[in-house]
C-alpha cells in the first residue's frame, strides 16, 4: 500500500486526533497540518523505488517511532554503507508514491503511520518550496566545502571537540 492510498483511506478528524495524541505539542499547528493533508490528497503521487519504514525506538525514558526509507531493490547508500534514507527533504509527491513497509502495517495502525509521516514530512517546514530551498542551501554548502583546499577547510571548520569545548565555556559564564 502506498502512502497516497493511506491518506485517501482516512478522514482528517481521525488523523488530527491521532496526531495530537502522538505529538501533543503540535496541537497549536493543527491547521498547518490540515492544510498539508489537503494538499497531499489533491496531489498526484510520483513513482518511487523507496519504501517508508517506521521503526520503534526504545530508550530508558521514552518510546518513539523513527521514520526513514529504504530502496525496494536493496540498494544501500554509498557513503554510509547502510540502507536507511533520510526523507525529511523529499518532495511530497515522492512520499505519496512510496510503499509503506509491510512490517509497519502489522505493528502500527494506519492512523499512526499517517501521523508519523505527516510529522516527518513537515519537520523542516509546512511549505514544500521552503523545504526545497533549504535543501538547495545545504547542497551549496557541501559543494563549497568539497571545493575547498585542505588549508581552507582547516581555517573554516573545527572539530567536534573544539565546538563542545566552546559550548561548555559559554555555559560556565
């Protein structure tokens, strides 16, 4: 089942109730979520080779759902060497064409899947153009970094240790 099919199987009020239950702090933005939901229902899904995966993450204090994707043909990311794909910057019509992982459909209700995906889709912004503009800004930053000489990289970056030391110094003040 694709995400688009899921969105068309349910009404906004049911999704809104689930969204508020799962993300109570988002209630103040419920109208923005509804606007996105309505846009999505009117949007044509793009064909996608990515499958949406929802995974329960348990830690000492809480239980969360991680939303990511993977290629249906088993490809892995060349840089990381794993199959997990961040979907935050993915255009919404591509999200709609993605199949939902069968395990998610067994372990999580359809309304929960929709709520978690809506949250993830709008994590950066409730506006697709703004999301894509931020992605383009990140691409340019990466390109600039990759084009720097080693000396320029050393001048313009710092280690995580130095960064954390600076933060700790600021907290001590």
